[in-house]
C-alpha cells in the first residue's frame, strides 16, 4: 500500500476490500454515485475451472518412400497466361517446383489448390531482379515450395512479363516429398494446439505443417538449415478453430531407408463460458462509462445480495443487461424485470448499436481470453471506453478469426538470419531470397482482413464507409502483429503489446492522457533524428504515381522544423541514448536492424533481442567516407560498406538502450530499419514511456522504407493521428490488403510496419496545444454526477447532536451513525477517509468495536484516519496497545508536541481544555502529543499508510469546532516516515564500528530534511552520534568505543519531528546484537585446544602402557533404549552446533513494539 501511495503521489481512497467481483462493483457504485436512475448489469463469475488438456500421439515409419519428380512439358508461345495442371501423388506431403529457361524473358505466377484458392505467387519486381541482378552468378529459377494441403488437381498459372515472339521451352521440375498425415480433432473453445515431431534419422530433413479444417495451411515448422534442431520440430497454434486438423509430416530428403516418426499433440481448452463472461463484463463497463451510470455484476441466473443493496441505495429504475453471447438464464432476467425496466442487450448487434450510438465513433477494441488469470479484457475495456467502441474477443466461438490471424504469421517462420549467415542470397527460400515477396502471403493477409470485416459485420460493428480505429490488446506472441498489418488500410490498427494486464493498463492510460501529459516531458518541443543508414537522392514513384526525390535526413528535419520542432541529430550511441533520455517528443531512427546476434531457426520473432547499428563516435548523420554521405553514387548512405566507417560501426542491443534510459517522456518513435518491429524494442520503449512506436517485423528496403517514413512524418507534423498517418502512408507505398490496387502491384511489399500504441495518439507541439489546467475532482460535475460523491468522506460515530452540530457549523459533508446502525457504517467503512468518534461515546460502541477490531486495523493501515475523542473506558478493542486510566480530571493540558498538525493545522488549539483520565503503557510507536503534566492524554501514530489518534480531552464550544476541523483535515497532512534503514554489517562484534543509515521521507516518499531527531539505543541517548547527509539521509555512527563493553541486544528507538508533519515515533526491537569480542574467544579456544592436545597425548601413552588384553567384542545390537539415548545425544550435539553457527537473522530487526 505504501508503495502504491508513493508511486501515485496520492492517498489510497477508497480502498475496496471486497471478496467478490459483485461486491467490488457494488462498493464502487455506492462510493461514486449518490443516486442513479440507470444501472448497467453485466455477468461475472469469480472462479473458473483451470484450462483442460487432452493429449495423444501417433507413430509412423517411412519405408521405401523416396522423393519423386515429374517434368511437365511446357512451352510458352506468347504473352498469354499459361496454365499447367498437375496432381501430386496421394502420399505426397510437400510440393516443390523449379522452372528455368534461357533468354531475356521473365515470369510471375500464381498457384491454385484443388479448391481454386491461390496459395502461392510471385511479383514482377522480385522475379525481374532474380533474373537480371548484377549480384547474381546465374539467373534464379521461378520456384514454389509448400505443403500439399488437399488431394486433387493443382493449377500453376504463368504470366509472361515480356514479349515472347518465339516458342520458349521451360525446364520445369516438380518434386514430390513423401509424407505421413495425422488427423487431430479440436473442440470449441481451444486455447492452443501444440505439436511435437521427432524422428530417429537425426540428419534427415522433415517438415511439419498444420492444415486447418477448411484445408488451409496455417502453421509450419520448416527444417533443413544447419542451425535447425536435428531430429525434432515443433509447432503451436494459438486458438485453433474447431474441427479436424491435419498434421502433415513430409520427409524432404527421403530415401528408400526406414525412418521412424513420433508425433505427439496436446490441445488446451478454455473453461466453459469464459469468453462470454469476459465480453459481458468488458462491454458492460464501456456502456456504463458512456451512460455515466453505475456498473453492477450479476450471476448468470441470479442477482447477488450485495448488488441488490447497492442498486436499492442508489434508486435504480432502468437496467441495461449486457450479455452479447446471450448466456444468462430466464431466472436472471425475471429477477431484474421484477425490479426495473430492462433493456436486454443479449446479442452483439444490440451491444454495438448502443455503444456506437452513444459515442458517435465506429472504433473497435479486440483481445482474447487467456484462461490463466492474466486476462486483458479489463485494460481493453479502458481503451474501449475512451474510443467509444465495443470490446470483442477475436476467438468468436469457433476460433475461425484467430486461425485466419495465425495464418498470416506462418511465412515469418522462415528466417532472415539463415540467408545472411548460412547461405547465399537468392539461393534459398528465406527472407531476402526467392521466397521474399511471400512474407507475408498477400492472399492470407487479404483473407484475414476480409474475415475481420465479416467478423465485425456479424456484430453490427463494420463501417464500410469510413475508416475505423482498431486497438489490439494482446502480447505479440499470442496475437501476431501480422494480423494488425493485414487490417491496413481501411482499419487504423494499433497494438498494445504488454505482456501483463497491468502494463497494458499503463500503456493505454499513457495514450489516453497524452494530450494532458506530453508537456511534462523535459524536451516536448524537440525531436531526435538519427540517420545512420538512409536514402539520399533516390527517386521514388508511389502507388498514386507521385514522383518523389528522397533526401531522407534533410526532408525529415525540414518537416519537423515546419512543425515548430527543433531537431537534435546524433548517430553516436552515447549521444543517442542521452537525447532519448532527455524526453524528446519524436525520434526518427533510420539504421540497420536484426533480431539476434546469432541466427536461429525458426527466427526469434516476435520478441527477439533486437540489434541495431550506431556509431562509436557521434556525427550529425551517417557518412560513407569522411564528410561525404553518398561516396559511391548509389543514392544510399550505407556506412558499413566502407572500410573507414566500418571501423566506427557499433552494434547496440535493446538491453544496451534499456540500461541507459529511465522515463523517456512520451515520444512517438519511427523505426526505419529491418526487423526491429519483430523484436522486443517497441515494447521496451513503450514500457519506458513512448506512446507510439512504428516498425516492421521483417526486412525492409531503403527507398520504399524511406518514402514511408517521410509520408508518416509529414502527416504527424500536420496533426494527423499516428494510426491514420501510418495507414495513408502504407496505401501510397505498400500493399493495402483491405482495398488492393485494382491493377498492377504496389511499389513495395516489404513495408510491413505496424503501430505499437493507440492509433488516436497525436504529435503535439507545446506552442500549438496549450497546457490544460487540472480540474478539482471534488467539484467536477458530469451531467449532474460528481465522481466520488456517493458516500461522504467524513463520518461520525456517537449518540448525541455533538458531532452533527459541529459538522454542520463547519459545512463539512458527512454521514453520522449510532450503535443502532453500526452495521451500515461498517459496510461502508473502507469508502471513508476519516472516522471521528465523539467524546464519551466510544464506550457505547465497545462491543461493536471489539467484534470488528480486524476491520479497524485494516482500515487504518490501509489509509484511513481514526480519531477517538474523550476516551472514557477500557480500549480492549483497539488493535494497538494503550491503557486508559480514569483517575485524574482537570482543565488544561501540556502540549508537548506543539508542532503536530493535529493541534496546529488549520487551527492552533488551546491547551485550556477539559480532560478526564489519561493513558498508560502506550504502544511504542505512538507519539505523545499532549499530557496532563505527567501522563499522556493525546497520542497519535502513523500506521501503515493511515493514521490513528486518541484523546481523553473533551473540547466544547468554539474549541470543539477548532478541534474537529483539525481532525477532519488531518488525513491530508504529511507525516514523517522512516522510509528505509540499513546497517553496514549484520555480524557485529564488540569493538566494531557500526554505521546505521536512515532514509526519512513523507508518506509519498519525498525526502525530508531538517528533521529534529532523537535516537536511543535501549536507554542510551545516541542523538549526538547522528549526522544529516542530505536528501533525507541520516547516519548514526556507533564508534568502536561505543560498542566496546555493550554486549547484547539493543532496541533502536527513533523519534523525529518537523513542523506541520505528524511526528515519527518508532521502536525497532533487538535491532543491533553486539557479540563478545572474538579475540577473547580465540584466546580461550586456543588454550583449550593446547590443553586438549597435551591431555590426549598423555592419555594415549598411559592407555598404551596400562591397557588390559583386548576383550571379546559383543555382537549384539544396541537395545532400543540405548539407541534412543545415542540418537538423542547426537540430536543435542547437532542442535548445539546449529545454535553456535547460526548467523544473525535480519528479520529479527523488523519486529516493532
């Protein structure tokens, strides 16, 4: 609790300590609303069964099933497309094709499966360079390589891209790899499908592919590189669709030999109705926010008692039941219908209609159920309330939408590092090779967005006439980021990539509050431009045939200057980190990037370390030779290709960056680099404050990536939201999967940039967006509703008009309870800031207090304030030791702590007040504020993050008003807190120098200086040994002379005072244990050892001389009694040794009297 208070810088109020979700919602409703005609009701279930698992396995032996080939006779006569049909053998699991020819022609292709779906293709920009690039030793054949998903006839269509006047025979080879297939049944509500493949010929190359119930290839584990796992492969599908899946195991280099294969699989299934409850709760929260009404939770078939209590208290007359999957029973509906007019939103379109009509926006938030307690629906609801859109689970009952999303990621499992480190360019299936344009597969991407449009349309949430923001709240290894990219560009998607719901809430809040927080950054009017590798002087024709000449560095800085931003330009790693740490508003970073230092197969994506290029010494921008950007005239600046600059090249990692930064403000960050969007870099930047990060999970290329970055920057500077800026830039440069070009191919396929962050975030400049002043939350009224105004923060207990009269004269909003309605008081206790017991009435509540001692303790330690005036009886109910003595009464007390806020803020109280009785034996942590001259009559303490005070004084008249006014404001006053304490050593010997360091702060963790400290070790005053070193640090030095002769345990007693602060009084029992000097121990031990050696030597000689003949050794075992005695003696020896060897236990010092 203290950590929360220090981190947030505010009091914890109210502290909801409920045992059920229904109770949480009810208490929040009562705390927030005084009354409400409308109530929103959502389903909740507090406990679910754990996910269930089903497992199975299958074995197969490849026997005399070698690879086979076919060579169709194909000749091309002109530019008309030509179809080549073929039927793979029944035991074929993988199809491979190579098509070569001679001459200057080049082709593209499509491949259709037996259902007529295009499953493979090529694009002219790639196939052209594969034939004519100067980097090639020989032209690269046109190729495809994929699992056989269906039996039947496949059709390859070839599209000549040049004029063909003479017959052109093609060297066409089809290779069929034998397979073993296994059907796997997946039920509805599956969370994952995990498959492991093993084989005994470890050097063999086996590929594993997973085919969904519709016959589509969704996931694979391609092997065969020298860095893939020998003899094993694994594949995992998140949220597989219900139905019969097929595991396709293909032996890629099969021979006639035997190869034994073992296939095991596991299906994880979510608890029943988990998704329905989560969607109900999340959309209920969104609707309640838009209606400005309280939210209540109900069971599927009944209304909890605590919910009834809450809605009756608020006077609800109209109910909205939010249940988009319609899983509630008639019993629940009838129970609500008997109380209210019920709007039964029991399907998706009704929920969507109410939410979007109220908000006026078509936005949508999506997430998935996890089933492990780490659900993201709560932060998703927060985002949806801001966007005014519904929250949907992407699992949609049968998981078909998630399966389409998962399919988009499959090509990414072919790794870019394999090409760079292991094989040669254009010779393999990897990224940057002949497979490059198929990462991702554009037809899978188009199917994904088409499916999503249908998914939204079924829920009444698709708006075909305008762009829609979509926020995806999920870790990137669960819902892959390729799904986000597939939605571009009709949808402006943004990913909240947090790995925990708590961090997701932080990231979402930063985006929501960006308009109000951006000016808190130290450099809110400054941008950082880091151009290490970039485009300089190249022309680029975009998808709309706009011709641009790209000077990436100059264009970027010019655009930012036009937007009023000053620019810092650095590529030295130290300077870049320092600039990021200075909290700039925008960072444009163009460089080389990769996932990991060493290759992996499959690649470590998503979530790889993330490596990027910088320079060991700073320059304004990258150069190829000294003072020359583009030394070789290729219109690129690529320093690592030049010997002099390569010596300054420095590879930095995400971990390197993270170690150098803290709070980086709230920048928007644009990564123009390969693969960094598939690393953990975006998440790390957002965890440190970034509100938006744009990057690509795959390799990108200089000119189109530079063009994209410039279009994005231009839109951001013009005030366009970041999501729309990315969408429009992608439409101009790269594929728009939601609305593909009607003719031709987009100029680029590799810009697979995704947005990490909320798509609604805007790049603000301080001069254009004035500071928004904070509002007083206690006076804010929204449609007549004052948030937090449901229960009064101040409450009085008593049995007379004493407190009500004082409260009314002070204009203090309050509630008042007597013994007769104490149960109502207790129910709302944790919603109160301050409880005051009027003089002389604590005895009336003694039995009630005694039955709720633990509640009183929790209330105070959790942040509440309890003030008991005019104590007149025993305090057996009080959680902290204090004895009341009735003897002695008079007028006039001695204010011994005359700077304590209880007697100085806002009024200075008089000592001329009546009291009756006094206290004895106070808890060691009570500060004595006033006495009767000898005994305490007013004590106070900070307990946990709350406060408690008790007094025997009975103020009346004006003094009563002043005293009560101080009491009701006491919770707002700061306290002196011992924030931390440490010793320079735990094992302390007599004669050691002991240094005890204290850090003293207020309750919010702010260091306090100038504290008047008194420190005692037992009864000895050691205050003179304390020195203040600054920043709230005070050092107590026990010198060698002091610890000499003071063997034993010592309590540390600390009291500290500061005007206007609650005083600190604290006793740490047995905080220091001083052991006897080890020199004496060693001297005594040495004498004993010498005496023992002499004695043993004499005894052995004497025994040797006098010993009788050896007796006959008895063979009998020890008796039970003898054995027990021996075991007891050994046990005692062990315990004694443990006692001697036991090291000091630091936990002992934390006991507080």
